[in-house]
């Protein structure tokens, strides 16, 4: 067993994400045998050596299709929310019954992107998950599709799983789908091979990554899984990507799937949200000096460095910071409304305080509320 796989076998707190295609039929509706097979694996992992598991489960919308007479996943948000409303109850009931075979209790956690951005919501989610684990219950997390809007949706549970792994300070993230790992081409074609380990972006150069699931009931695909693995790895959490049918082998540290090595360290949770789960409400265009200060100097953004403002947003909302060519270089939480900023452009904080009052002697985006997106080579 390699050192990486040994780490997997010894991980104490694990977040496992399973996709819709691994739980449901193509026509909609839960597959009880598939759910039971997954629960068999997770229950045994929990019972062996006191390992803790948090399950991030898709499947609510897919489970609600057949009961509502829908033959495929609807494209409009309203019908998706209706399907989720029906399907979420069926999904949790199925998990509750299946885990009951092992005497295990289930706790449901429904999250939106908003819950990851608001400090109080974030802390409450963390406390609830910690308490469920401490009481021996199995937390089952899903996006709250019934209330999430297009603007505040995670979009797929792969990314949600990466953020939850960071939230609960997991030792490992396992992404389960209908493919047994990442391949260097279409796995259905002869001559392609499984990529056993990914140590960084350079290992994925030139790799063809598919975007559609076989069952047609999910929102992700291999693209979202690789992106989720990148998010988690950059936050200091290794990832195993494999199929649901090989979950037992993956959690035991056997050579299956693709292992993503850690590429970074843990960061503040809201910064992870800001970079990967927030939807910018507008943009601030920076001059060359401001880009250099923000990206390379890790400084706050002052009004003197802003050349223009785009969009409509309120104080405290996420905005994109762009260079003079329109390239996104950072993202941050802005301290002023969009309507206030035009009068601040290019002016010093001392000048603004003298004219408008002490409330304007501050940063437009503080460095503690700012995350750099891409290196800038201006």
C-alpha cells in the first residue's frame, strides 16, 4: 500500500459525496438496492475503528421525477424545486430506513451557498454537524434546492462536498459517481488508462475530461468532480475519486480510483466560499498599481486604485476585481453600495473623509475579505 493510500485507510473524518446517477434509475426514482449497497459500506466504515463519516448526497430532484410524472430532469428552476420538495423526503426516508438496519440514526442538513457566506450560518452549520457526529448520528447533507435561487446555488453537489469537507475539517474527501476514476481519455474507448494519482494541475494538462453523466439525472460530470477535487486539495484535503461500486475498496485504501494529493493549506472558510461558491454581483475595474497591490502585495483595495464600477450591488456583497483588460484577478466583499462608489473613484481616503465624513476613510475591499483568483503578470 502506497503512503497516499495508507493515509486514506487511516483518515478519521471523511466526507463522502454520492451522485444522483449512483442512487437512482435513469427514469427517476430511488434504487433501493443501490442505496442499501452504499449504506452497507458507510455503516461498516463507521463501525470499524471509530471513523466519522459525513455523507453529501445528491438525488432529491431525481427521486422526485417519477412521483410527479416527469420523465426527465426539468430545465426550469420552479419545477426543479418542486421535484426536490417531493424527492428530498423520499431520499432521507430511504437513508433512514437503510441505516436503521445498523442501528444508526440519520440527521438531515440542507444548505445553500448563502449559508457558507454568512458567518452566523456557517458557524451554526459547523456546530450542528459536530454535534451530530458526537452523538453518533450520520449527517446527510444536500443543497436546499427548494429555496435556492440561480444566484445562490452551488450548482452541483461536488463543489458543495468540497466546501463541507473544509467546514468539518475532514481528513479526506471521497467523490463517488458511475466512473471508477479519472482517465486520460474517454474510458469507453480502447487504449485509455486510469490516472492513479494527481499531484497538481500539470498532471491534468492535455487530459480530455467528460462533462455528462450516463444516467442523465445529475448536474455534474467529471468536470465538476475534478474542480471539486482541486478546491479540496488546495484547501489541504486529499481526495479520492472513484465509482460508488468501489467505495469499500477506496475507503480501505486499496488501489482504485484517482487520488488527488494536497496542494495547499487550510484557509478561512469564508474565503473558500468567496473563491468557489459566491456569485459576484458586480465588478470593480482596477488600475495597474491597484492590481499589483492586491495580487502581489496582498493589500486592501483603496478607492484611489479603482477606475470604474459595473453592476448593482450592496455593501457586504461579493464583487469581482478586474484589471484594465477585464480579466478577473480577485474577488472580495465590498464595503460600499454600487451607487456610492463613483464618487470615490481615484480619490484618497483622507480626502474622502474630509469631504464626506469619517465613514469614508476606509478600504473599498479589506484584504481579510479578499481572495486572489489568478496570478497577474502585468
